[in-house]
C-alpha cells in the first residue's frame, strides 16, 4: 500500500513522449468561472484604448463598495482624500502623486483600473488582491474624490444651491 500504481506530480513517466506525469493544460482551456470575454470589464480598455466609462452604472452601492475597498487598499499610501499623504508616506516611503493633480483628473477612468491591475512606478499590481469589479468600484470612487476636492458652484444642481447658501 505504500507504493501505489499512480502518477505523482512531477514524477517521471515513460508513457508520454515528454516523460512528464503532470500533463500541461490543453491549449485554449478556460477554468470554470474564468472566461473573461468582456474586454472593458477585465482589461480597462475598449478597442485597445483606456476606457473612458465604467463597465457598470455608478450606483450608490458601487460607490460605497469603492470607498470601502479604497480605504482598505489605497488609503495607506494615498490617504483618505487622495492627496498622497497616507500613513505609509508618513513612515518614510515614497509619496504617490495626488489624485487632484490636473493631469490625473484628466486621465480616463480606465487609467486607474489599469494601474491597479498592472502596477505603475513603485506601486505594484493589485490584480491578485482586488477583483476586477472592485477595481472598477475603486476607480469610480477616485473620481468622486477628485470631484469632491475640485468642485465648483456650477457643479451643484440649481435646486441644491439654495441649501448651500442657507448653511453659511
């Protein structure tokens, strides 16, 4: 019973021409639940260009999920408002750029998804830690942060402006 007639992983096997017991995956095989045909959702690109829109509606629930995930994964470096003064930076690590710089406010939303997926500069990839849908939720939340720090009175709907005047 100690030595059973079975193939062990990485064991030599004379049955196959390459003499490997472990067989490589058949080309084109996709694991169940891993078919990623939605280019927009899984790559952050549309026709090879960075996406300018979210692959789903920016609902209150999606933005709340984005805030939650942002505070967990991004705030340690970028801080809670996205200015780049997180706790890690206060401990001596390199400061990331503020999300409120004009060049980053003008980037398409797919840029943020792409950076989270592939990393950029000293930031490493989060693709193994954050699901694609959560990366999009974070990207949407980053847009909310950018708007919150750079909004003007003209961005407020007319019917809401009177409420702002009352609070002064």
